[in-house]
C-alpha cells in the first residue's frame, strides 16, 4: 500500500480559527465548508462539486497567505531583537 501525505484543509482552518474547543475530539471544532468560506469572504453555491473545490482552494490560499504574514512577522521580530 502506497501511503501519500494528506492535508485536511478544514482541520487546518479549525486550528487557525481556534473558535471553540471540542471536548469529544480533544481538538478545535471543525467548521462546515460553507461557514469557513463565508468567514473569509468567499461566496459560492455549496453542494456543487466544482464550487466546493473552489471554496476549498480559496480557504487553502487564505491559510497560506495568513501563514506567510505570521512567518514574516516572526522574522521581523527576530531580526529587530537580535543581540
């Protein structure tokens, strides 16, 4: 069996938002795709495979952009506070 790395965008989004803790799963509450997309300003026709894919891609791009901002902020802080 060939095991390939997988990425669950909704799991990543839940971790990013950290809105509500799920005691049962011991992790952040997962968001519905439509709610997550709406929260980042992406409107689409849910339950349509192409539209759902576009929404997932929009969320992935959003997370990548936010992660890049965070990385840049950390790097600036490190450079500015280097001894």
